[in-house]
């Protein structure tokens, strides 16, 4: 699962996101989804989320349970 569809992402899900400042390098940050910030059903660059630690970025990978 790539994280480009809003329906795939739920609060409490473990994901890897790319932060705004890491978009050039592509460095991924791992965390747990707190809020989904993207309203559209899908987004080509990944759904924007807020992690439980407050960091905001676009989902690049969903980590399987």
C-alpha cells in the first residue's frame, strides 16, 4: 500500500512519511497517524497526515501490522 488513497489510512496506523524539509532527500520518518489532513479521496504525492508526535508529512509507506 502506497498511502496515496485516503481510504487506506486510519488514525492509529503505523506509517512512514516524508516531512516537508525532507522532500528533496526523500528521508522517511516513521510514526503513528493521529489526524488525516488531506480531504480529497486520493493525492498523487501521498495523503498528508499529522503523527502522534506532532510532525506533519505525506504518507509514502504503510507499515504492515
